[in-house]
C-alpha cells in the first residue's frame, strides 16, 4: 500500500466534497505528474475508483427530485457504449510509449475542456442567483413546485442528446475526464432553461452508468492496478466525506477558482508546454480571470465583487437553494461527483 497515494486521494477527495467537481480531472494528472504512473494505468485505476464513489452524490440528487430521467436515458444510450469503445480506441493506438503518449495528449486536451466546464458551471450558478435576485427586487416569487414543474417541461432533443453522450463517453473512456465537467457544458447549451441544481443532478446521475462502463472496459482491456485503486479509495472516501461536511460552513468559490488554475497548469504540462508557456498561461488565468468574471457579474446585474449576501444566496458550496425544503439541495450534495 502506497500511503502517499492515499494522502493524495484524501486531498483530492476534500476538493470533490467541497466543490462537487474535479475528482477525475485532478486525480489522473496527479498520478501521472507527481507519482510517475503511466497515463493508461492512471486512467484505468482512477475510473474504477470513480465508479465506486460517484453513486453517493447521485442518490442525494435523486432523493431531492433534481434529475430529468428522460435526459439521463438518452445520454446513456450514447455514452455507455461509447465509453467502452473509448477503451478499445486506446488499444488500437498500439502499445508501449506511443500509446502512453497518445493518452497523455488526450488527457491534456480533456483537462482544457474541463476548465471550460468549471467556468460554465460557475456561470450557471451566478445566472440563477441573478434571476432570483431580480425576482425578489421586482416583488415576484416562484411557486413552491416551480423547480419540479420546470424540470418536467424540458423538451428533450433525442438525437443531439445521444450525440453528446457518445462524444462525452468516448472522451471518458480514453482519459477518465469528462463525465461531469465536459458533458455539462454542452448539456447547458442544449437545454439553457434547465436550472443549475437540475443540470448538475441530471449530469451526475447519467455519469454513474457512463463511468461504470468505462471502468469495466479498463478492467478488461486497460492497465488497471489494484494497489493504486485501493490506495486512492482509502484516502478519497474519508476526504469526500470531510469536504462535504466542511462545505456546509465554507465558501467553495475560491476552491473552484484555484482548481481551474491547477487544471490549466496540469493540462499545459501534459501537453509538453515549455516552462515559459506554463508560467505565462497560469499567470494570465490568475490575473485576467477575475477581471473577466467581474465583468460577467456586472452584465448580469450583480456587483462586480461577490458579497456575503451572494454566498448565503447561492449556498456555501456554491449551489443555489431551492424554493422549498422538499427540493432543497443540501450542502455537500455533490460529494460523490468525481469528474
């Protein structure tokens, strides 16, 4: 048992518990960059660990009625077979160094897309908060069952949804990244009226069979290492639990911003960026990112800088509260989300 791996899993688990995201996108590059584990073995082991942990958050969202089951079904039609096929695609790339390098490049690209996913998810939360604030200022309120009714009124687009699932599943099968952070970006574009909590709940539930399919493929054809997976689970399970508890009292916004910068740095490193390019990219994200976000907040009728009122309105873990206790999403509801 490598206890250093367990410690890394614990740290990543805390981030997942705090923010509900970043598990696979953060753990796989950590295994490759800091522990020297071959990319294919890192992808295989992380996917199997993710398949064990991910259902936790899904059950919370199901209990609180935050899942559009029609969307889940159509996404799974495309994603489940495509995730298994992604493992076979890796096999067709050959063996040895060529395969490892191809997986590493694919992982770097997936991490760049994951950063976009983090930004889009934050935008959904901010947009929902801006709408509620405008409604309060106008003296209007939503009906008690408004969240459930809005979820039921979503018109599913089967062809586009299956295509999204297929592309997302293929990426997950090849890199272990994307079951949450990538698919949710296009899901938001396809269904812009889907509320933030419902968007996350639907995306998280569809990711359970997706990750299970990818994990099965890697168990059969990949480079699964039981010792690596066991070490990750020993650390990440208590880490997720602790992070979920802390999320009830801590603001996750700063953690998510830091996570985006870390993922960007990891992506550039995996894509063989020079040290100069790596420093320039991270510095630009750290300096220009907050400026751009302040402008987006201002455009949506919010103060450029988030206040304590914003934190209480969106929830400690960044998830907007629902109109009633029956559909409220508790702090740490995303604790099982790994990617």
